[in-house]
C-alpha cells in the first residue's frame, strides 16, 4: 500500500480523503489499473469506511476511478474499483480547450500589464530540478492560476479547474521520466514577460502555443507508454517539449 498519511479527525473527512486519494492518483503513486479497496484505504488513512466510500464515489463521478474487472478464479468476488486508465485522446481534447482558455487569460492579463509574482517562476525552476512530481504539478498549477487571476475574469479559472484532475494525472504519468523540464519554465517566463510588457498578441500566442504543444507531447508519451514503445529521447530538441 502506498505511504499515505493518517488523516486528522475533522468534519471534512470526506474532503480530506478525496484530496489525499486524488494526489496519490495524480502523482502516479496509484497507477492506472491500481485496485482500490475501501477497507484497506480506511485502515491506511485511519478513518472509517464511510468517508473513503464517499471520496471514491466523487472520484468515480469525475472519471478518475472506474469499476474493476472481477478477479478470475474467485467465484462471487465483487469487482471493486480501480484507478482509471489514461486516455491519450481525451487528454488531447482537454488541452485543445485549455489552449484557448490560457490564451485568453494571458491576453486579458497583458491588457492590464499584470505583474506575475517572480517567486512562482523561482519555485517552479527549483522543483523542476528535483524529483518530487507532486511538487512539480503544484508549482505548475500555481503559475497558471496566477495568470487566470490576473486576467480579471473568474470564469476562466472556473472553466479550467473542471479539467485539472485529469490533466494532473497525465502530468504525473510523464513528469517523472521527462527530460528538459527547465524548458517548461523558460516558456512560462516568456509568457510572464509578454504579459508584463503589455504585448497582448504575443502573450496570447505564447500561452496558446505552450498549452497546445503540452497536449501534443502528453498525448505522444501516453500513446508510447500504452503501446510499450519508448518515447523519443527527451534530451533531443523538440517542438513539443513542454509538458504543462
């Protein structure tokens, strides 16, 4: 069982269980196909089965958890649940939407000559040099949320947020093995510079390109993983090097 932490006793145990399980799924700690047992999860998290059951229901509604096939050779055994497989086509479609949202957010932020906190870039570059996939995902999310906030349009963040659970999963599946992570933050820095300079066209173009290329790269890597075919050497220059 993965090294999940015990949860604090609180009224929001369902939310805590959901957040903890989502993080484990997103980071790849619970890989696609990993079976999820209420009893085992409840014991690991030191809670009753009820909050775990509710959390699993939420994850299932979001498509992150699916019914597992019945175990062969076990008469009458229930199917249970497992982490949903990653769908490369779905990820590509999500990034098509995200490219539009990110481009709009960057354009609106540039209209205001918004200043994106430099610390976000510094933190991102720092975690990109390490091996903590969850920290990489969190840093990327913080960066993009800052641009959404700077846009002044709250519906951008709301719309993008509906898809982040699936995007987090895809990112978690590839970030651990991806090379040239620094290039992601070079692209982030270029977007920030264009926003600060008030170059609305450049800010939108860079943000849309960044997201579109990230989607293509994730799709290729997921297809390669599903087919058990090695992806292209990440050390080689690529026009689809971005991951986030």
